[in-house]
C-alpha cells in the first residue's frame, strides 16, 4: 500500500517537473517564433510586439514595444513581469545589472520579462537632457513666483522641442502601457504571471492587476505608489517624509565617530549654515588643467540632500560632502550635484543616459495626473500658492513639493482629474515591500494599500533604502522567494526587518596636513579619492575620461584589458601635495585583482612609492622612498 502511494507520488512529481520543463521550452519556442533575437543592449533575448498607438481608438497607427526575456536555467516556476521605476527608466538597459545583483536563484527558477514601456528606449524614447539640466539648475522659489513659473514654462517648451518625435506625447499614460503588456502576455499564450514593480513600477503593476485580475498569479510591489492619492497628495506625502528622513540622517552623523569628527559640529547646523550662504562661487577644475567659474546653488544642495536619502551609502556620501563644505571645501558637494542631476561637469550640459528618459517622466506623470484649470498660467499660480502654504512642513526640501508640478502645468498633455481605482488586491497574494526611510514612495503609502487590499502582506525595512528587494538581504529576499517559488505565504500579515540608516562612512582624506608625512596614509588617500569620485563612479569604462583634481592637475581614466588604468598629471587633491604617475585596477574574476599605484610625490613632500591593495584578501602593501627615507608596509602597534 505504501509502495503504491510512493510510486504514484514519484510519478506525479516527474509529471510536474516534465510539465514545468515543457512550459519553459514552450516559452522559448514561442519567443523564437515571434522573432526573438539577442538584445541590442543586454545578454537576454529580445522580441518586439506591435501594438496600437492609442488603445482607446478602434483604428490608427501602431508602434513596437520591446521585451527582454531571461529564461529560467532549471525547471521554471513561473513567469515574472518586471516593471522598473521612473517613469522613464529602461527595463532592458538595466536588466543585466539587475539580474547580476539578485541571488542567482531568481534567474535559475523564473522566466523574467523586462521591457521598455512606450516613451522609453532607443526606438521611441523621450529624452531632453539639455532642457532638463537647465531646469534642474534653475533657482525655483516661491519667493520669486514669476521667475519660477517662467522657468517651468521654458522647460516644458524646450523639452518638447528637443524630442526626436512628438508622435507619442498624447499616448504614454500608464493605462496605455498596461494594455501593451497584456497584448504581450496574450502573444505568449496567456499564462498566469507574477508581476513585480519597483517605485513607479508599482503603479503600473497595480493598474495591470486591477484591469486584468485573471492574468495574475501574484503581485509584489516594492516602494509603493498609492493610487488613491491625487498629485498634490502624492507630492505632499513624499516631501513630508523626505524632510523627516533628512533630519534623521543629519542627526545620525553624531552617532558615527568619523562623521562627527569631520563635521566639526552638528550636521543639521552645518546644512542650514551652508544653505544660508548659497549661491557660492566655486573654482571648478577641469580635466584639461584649466579652472572654470561655477556656482554651488540652493537647487544643487536640495538635489544632493534629496537623492542622498535613497539608500545608506548615498546618505554617507552626502554627509561626507557636507562635512567638507563645513570646512569651506565646496567642490565635493558641487561634484555630487553634477552626478545626481546627470550633468556633464565639463560643460554643465545634460548628459544623455541610455537607461533614463527624462521627458518620458514628465509625459507619463503629467498624463497620469490632472491638476488645476486647463490654463497653464492659472494652474502654475495655484501650485505656487499651495507650496507657500506647505512651506512650513518643508523648510529644507520645498522644491521637491512643487517644481515638477509647475512643469506639468505647462506640459502639452495633461491627464484627467480621475485617478485609477485604488488597488484592492484580488484572488491572488500581494506582497508589499517598503522602508521607513524611503523618501520618494514613503511607507505611509504602503500602509494605505495594505489596509484596504485583500490577501495582502507586508515586509517593512527599518532604516532601509528606496526599493528593498534584491540587495542580498535575507529579509525580504527569502520571503519573496518562498512566495514565488513555493507558494509559501508570509508568516504574518506584517513583518519587520532592519539595517543601518547610514552606510560605511569614509572619512575625509589628509584632513590635517601633518597626515601627509605618512607615505602609507598618502597612498590610502589617493585610493580613497579614486573610489569617492562621482565622475569616476559614473564613468562607463569605455571612452577615456579626464577629471580635474581639486587643487590643480588632472587624472585620466581609460579602459584596460581587465579593468581600468589611471594616469596622474600634477594631480593635487590636497593643497601643496602633487601626485604624478599611474595606477591600474584589475576587476574581480581576473588574476592580480585589486588596485596598484605607482606614484611620484612632490610639493610639500617628495617620494616614489608603490602601493598595492588586493581587494580579494583586502591586504595592502607599500614600498619605495619618501622624504629621503625608505618606506615599507607599516607594522601596526598597540
């Protein structure tokens, strides 16, 4: 009797596994039959699907929407539609990096579909980096409403003028993208699918699940947009949260020894003192060795502060720049602003980004939300009045509340007053993920969805970043995997995990000139400046990049066979200390992984040193001469 049951069980398991493998093969075959080819910008398989430009019309032109598929490497446990954030983010452009960041079990067990929604991507993407840079740098203040309104009107006009095509401007709202996705699902055989959305992607997948509930196997939303909020409610909620989180971050500096010592006082006081001084003229060193006159502005400081709140490492980087500013060193904050705002430091022009389509952000947002009268000027005046009333709640980050809304007032396509119906779940599980330190999709929005949606569970991360899944943390990763792979529901309706609010804080280098007398500390400081450079962090690793050093000279980065090569030419990151020479960085997966510096030091000190940091073992060595003496790897003492 027991043997018969076991035989039946084994046969059932084999049948199930065979069915899963057949389903995976069927998806591959279907994609191949649809014309699947290697993606242009990823290692996945891409296919395009023709859809109507306007789903609301019975007839009309069509466009092609591109999808990138990662096929499960073992028996597939289902299909996952992955909606990235923005709006304006390219899912296909980031697919490889996203998959590499996740635990390998995700790609092994799931067929994953990334996509570029309409208005995004190389074929019909909407980008206006030049107009965006001008608007992001403009001083937009409720105290000067006429100038603020003029800046927003100019941006809307110039952004649309900058577009390659305006054909889609009226047809990029989220509902159109939702219907595109459903056509793709129908084309691949109409299977029930898992849908995951991050940030704005949570809006897309909520609307998708509400419009096509029978298509859904399960929903995971990470950094949730509450569909019940109008535009004013949405911006008020996240600006209020961002102000509170910024206060927490500034306060946390005092609890980190290196940050406290660098700041020389209270971080909140340092922030407010800096804000009161702005704008400040700054000599900005260019990669060709010349100096450009620049300004650090209130718009830049607010951008740096807001973007800092997205994650622990970003918060630490901002505090480090603020500490430098508290000592009269404004270049780190200025460099950080150029990086955050995607502005070329050499020209102050917008830098095109194949993963981001800023005009699509406005086209989709302004189409999804309707606000104020149809007359743009009147709508903008209304936004200014609301911002004045809201100002006491946002003493440091008021621009976040109203600047984008001013742009929407003049955008050529503005959506209806009616918002989509609030998300209420369905006959499938919904898992909500969020952090209490998320500045852009605050956790209050997640609680609002949790309290009104059926069969819904939530994992909240104390001190966490914006979007918490896929960061190599057991909580929430294991909970998500359990649900997707095995259908295991979370143990409770609400669960909490935690991480540090501030990531690893890197102290300012050679803060005291006396530290430059130690050759090992100088080598470590050079390594730190390479690691902490926003320009190098944003470098694509292909075309050579030259950046100016703070007190003169330059550093050039270029691609090497197994990593990157650096050349120092009279590079002075500190006054009076000049670095010449070269360096190589070998990436993981190759021999001799790590950083090697061969440096000639001149100026206030003189030497020729070789420094090696093996990033696999994390061990460091030093040889050479310095100030007339032989130097070697230091022997630490108690």
